[in-house]
C-alpha cells in the first residue's frame, strides 16, 4: 500500500521583496499573494522593519544591515520623505546633539 505524502500549506502573510514570488515559483512552490492596500502595507512595512532589526541583532551582518536600510528607504518612499531633507536633519541633529561615537551612557538625571 502506497502512503501519500501530505504537504501542509503554511499561511505566512508577510511582506516580501518584489522578486520573491517568482523565485519561489521557480523552485516549484505553489504560492498565493495579494497586493497590500495602503494601511496594510504600512503595517507590514513596520512588521518587516522589526523582523529585520531582530535578525540583525541576532547576528550583526552587513546583509541584515542592508535589509534594514531597504525597509527604511521603502518607508521613506511611501511617506514621500525628501532624502536630502532627511540627511540635513540628521546632520543638524549630529551637530546639535552629537552622534553615538563616544559611547556615553546616561546613568542618572536629577
């Protein structure tokens, strides 16, 4: 008697990079996708950012850092942030408040 192999579908519902569906299909996987509406897209981008930061913290690799930047740039694009403006704000805050290079830890404030 032949036993049938049962393949269970895994429900994922997470934002993936644009080419991932084609990559999965090329691997012979059956997939279902949909295009997120604005509110869902924003929520999924926030989830993706948290996921990528968590992965980075588990093993600080340049590839994970690049993933974080990709998500941040996508969030920037969806909010129509002007990247030059963001860089100017970053530079101003660095001038006024400093950066994080001196490793200063604030222990107490009275």
